[in-house]
């Protein structure tokens, strides 16, 4: 009998099952980006961390599907973020000041803050935490991961994870008042300061002139000004005209606390750039002082302020 041609049947390649599917990853991606952004403070670094987490998932040893893909992916992403935060600290890059962030990335971080309605003050304060404190606080307090998961990320015990989160809360919260602070003279009227900042943000020159004393002085570090900018400007008209050109910076102001008083910090994209001090007399602004956040000792000691 003649031979019969047999079809070319090939053994199918063995497919390694992934712990999560592509669909599950895409569904979790927005939450992962949000968590990574709060841990790293950078939209670009958050994107990179989430992508790295997916690559780790895709190359993980064969395992059955996980029960909670979102929590599992959050854990993997958090480990990536923890590694990055520790690497920054070794490179002495913590916190990320605005003058060290490329303009394109700074704009992306600002857009992320506004899209996600993230507290600018919180992002500034988070950058002051140690890597374990930041990861523990973000995962548990902001994203409701149980402490056993947090401990798994940090490679420690549940008690240790709780302690890191507790220390983070203390650093983020307002400092306790002391007799020296409570006996200190009152600072500038927050309502007038708020009115001035609102007028500056919107470019309302007329309102600024109403709030500025005629002989008001603006003093700023040269590094915060464009080339050729005057470090000192005197007179309400000159200050109001100049301030109208820096509306984007005024829009990036948040309030922290130092020595029991408000400390206004310019933080585009959540990255500290400068401190803003406003002096007042007779219900008007008499002095505006801008200092680099890097050099201002008050910023180094700043905490949360009030209940905000």
C-alpha cells in the first residue's frame, strides 16, 4: 500500500501562564500610576515604575492566577518604587527640587497634580520622608493596603510597617505648639495674604495695588529670577506689574507650617522651588521675600499646617 501523506502537526509551544492577564493589568494601570506618582513624585518615574512592574509580572515564574490582581500589581509596583527611592537617597537626590527637574517633566508633573487633584502640600511633604516611611504611608493611608502587604513590600514585619506609617504621619502633621510659639506675635493676616495670592494668580493688578503698601519691597534670590532680573523691587506699581508675569509660579503656591506659622512654598509639579514670606502692616503687604527652598532653613523644618 502506498504511503499516506500526514498533515504537519506541530506540538504547540508551551505557554507560561502569567499571574495576571493583560486585561487585568490595563484595568489596574490608573490606580498603579496614582500610587507610583505619590511614592515617587514624578509622572515620568511613575510611568517607568508601572512598566517595570508589568515586565516583572510577564517574566515571573509560572504560577496560578492571583486572587486580587490589583493588590498584587500594587505590591510589585511599590517594590519598584521603593528601589528607586532608595537609589535617589544614595545619590543624594531627595527631595527632588524644582530646579533639578527638566522643564518638560515639571510641566507633566504639574498636569498630573491638577488632573488627579492631588494635594500640592502633601506631595512636598512626602518628599521629606524616608523611603520606607513614604511607601508605608502611601500604601496604607492613601491606598488602603493592609499592613501585612506593606510589610511584604518593605521586607520587614507588620509591626515595622506600622511604625514607618506612624512616623510618616507625625512628620506630615502639624508640629505641636510650644509655649514659645503660642506666645509669639501673630503673623500676617491669612485672609489678606490669600486675597493677594488670588489677585496675583489671576493677574488682577488693580486688586494687588489695593493690597500692597505704596512703599512695599520685593526681595528675591537672584537664582529665582530670569537673567538680568532685579533682586530688589520697590513700590507697589512695580511689584504688581512684575508679579503679573509670574502667575504660573503663584498658582503653584501651597501652605506648610514652620515655627507654628504658615510658610508659603512655591512648588510647581509638587517640587519645592522657593519659599514666599509676606510681611504686613496696617492691613497691607509691606514686604515680599522669595528665597530658594534649598537654602531656607524654615523649609527644612516645615511640617503640615493646620488641618489642611
